[in-house]
């Protein structure tokens, strides 16, 4: 099956270094993006534990991270167009 990704999704994924092809199921692209997000959130937690920023700033960092990974909040049904 061939997939036609919405241009905004392709652009957003490229910002993370991801470049799905027409043969890449949206679920696979989303899983890759989710893996990157989980890596970032774990890294953020490690930074907190090392004392790189105060605990009361942690939630702000998490919100910033969620904003950067906004595409994860979009259902994958909207990642592609019907062809």
C-alpha cells in the first residue's frame, strides 16, 4: 500500500530527522517519533536528577518538550491523505 503524507507532517518529521517514504505506514513513522520523544523525556529526567535545573522548573521543560513533539497529539489518520 502506498501512503501520501500531508506536507505539514512530512515537514514536521523532517525536523526530527525522519523521512517516511510512500511505503512507510504512518504507524511506523509515529512509533519512531514516539521513540525519540521518550528518549528526550528520559534525558530530561536525567538532567533533573543531576541537578542541572531546579525541580520546580521540570514541568516547564516537560511542557516545552511536548510542544516540540506536537505531532504526537495528531491522530495518525490525519497524517496521510486519501488517494
